C-alpha cells in the first residue's frame, strides 16, 4: 500500500513541463492533473510518496506504469527550479 502525505495542489505549478517527454498535462484525465506519459499517475503522487518517506524503488513498484527515466526527469526538473 502506498504511503502518502498531503501536498498542496500547486506544489509542481511553477514548473513548465510542456516540452518534456516524461509528463503531460491531461485536462480530460484525472481531473486535469499533470500525469506521467503513458500512465494515469499524477506527478504529485511522486512528491506525496517521497514526502511520506517512500523510496524511488517503492514508488516504481507501486506505480508500474511509470518508468525510472520519467521519475528522474521530473526530479531533475524540480531540482533545477
């Protein structure tokens, strides 16, 4: 079972992901949340689980539609902010 901690809805808002291959805005899916490409997993789930002390390996196991490359791209983009 995935552990998570509530994170504000706009925790990823300042990032511009429109040009990246790892995530996509999806107004018609999951209430318009920013999703990992090819999965119905919101990007915020990554940050919620990390804040809940999950490891990257835990996250990848819990959300098999997300790749390590995608997670690394999101974290690199976030760290660059």
